[in-house]
């Protein structure tokens, strides 16, 4: 830029004939141009600073671009790895979803079956509980009924003991066995040898027994005749010990039913002959014990039978 003013001055000096006015104009233009040149030089210096700064920035940006490119490559690699993992996981998820659906269906079916089985078992358990409750109720009713029967039989035994007070130990005994009351009378109290006619003393005892039985009409009465094993040598209706035991039991029944209003439907006469001895028939004393008539009193068990049904 400075070459133009120098050239102009050189031309003016060479001409030698430049006027003062021209000189001033040229000087003025020179000053202007010099000022512009200085401004341009300053601007150029500023531009050079800016260029250097821009170069530094470009260098930094190049480095940043390189770093970003490296990061992008790394991220791209990671992205591809993640995509591969995602694809594999998607396959696994689909498989698991299918398996889960199958398992859920199977589990639902098993749960339904278990619930149905549980409901069935609960129904059976409830039925058993109801049955046990009913059985417990029936057992309680049976126990109460048995207690009433035992109480009734104990009462009858006590009444018989009072009624036969003068006979006990004199060929007559009273005892309880298997819930039954036994009145056992030796033949010496009731019958003569080989006879089925009841003695006066025996009739008195039987009438006392009949009075107690009449006051307790629900009791079943079994009269059993027994003999020893000595053969019966008789003629007529009675042929053997069995016949004799039956006739003696029948005689006892008739005396009691004539003495009191007894329910004949509840009385049974039976003869067992020599076939149900108390002791072996190996002595006169034992044979005397076996020759007996037993009146066996049994409580009415119809209530118990109904409960058992």
C-alpha cells in the first residue's frame, strides 16, 4: 500500500514543474492514503491475530472431532454389542414368554385340580365331622341310657334284697353280672328231690320277687332250671334231667305270674338240665350247688337298640 504514495511523489519530483496547489492536493491525498494504509495495516494485524486464534480453535476442534470420532466408533461398537445382546435377549424373552404361557396354563390347571380336590376333601372332612358329632351325640345318649338302665337295675336289686332279706344265705343269693341281676335259688329251697312242685317256703320267696317285678314292668325275666348230672329215673311226662329242669322253671313262672300282675310277654321259662353247671359235679356239695333255679333280670334294651340303629 505504501508503494503508491512513493510513486506519486517520485513523479511529482521528476516533473519539477508541479505547482504548489497540486502539491498540496497530492500531499492531502497522500495523508489520506497513509491513514488508510495505517488502518489497513492495523486491521491486517488484527486479522492475523484472529487467524492465529481461529487456527488454534480449528486445531482444538480437529482434536475434538478426532476424539468425538473415536468416541463415536467406540459407541458404535458398544451399540452393535448392545444390539446383539438385545436380539439375544429378545429371543430368550420370546422363549420365556412361550414357556411362561405354557407354565401358567399348566399351573392354572393344576391349581384348579388342587382346589377341586381340596373342596372335595373339605366336604369329606365336614361329613366326617358331622358324622363324628352325630356319633358323639349317640354315644352320649347310649351312655345316658346305660346309666339309666344301671340305675334301674341297681334299684331293683336293692328292692329284691329288701324283699328277700329273710332268705339270703338260706339257699338264695342275689348278685349282678354283665348288667343283669341274678336271683339264684337252690333246689333245697324250692323243690323236693325229683319233684317240680314248689315248696311253701319257696312260694313265699317267689311271691316277694313277683311283687318287686310287678313294680318294674319294663324288666325282662328269664327263669332257668338247672340239675346236676345224676340220671333222672322217672316215668310219665318227665324222662330226663332236661325235662325236669324245664318243668321246674315253668312251675316258678306260674307261681310268680299268679302272685302278681306281671307282663307275661317279658317272662321266659327255660330248662338247661345238667349242661350249665356252676362247679364240677364231683362231690355231693358241688352237685347241690348245681341243682338250682336262676331268675335272671335284664333291663329293657329297646331304647338302646333304637339308638344303635
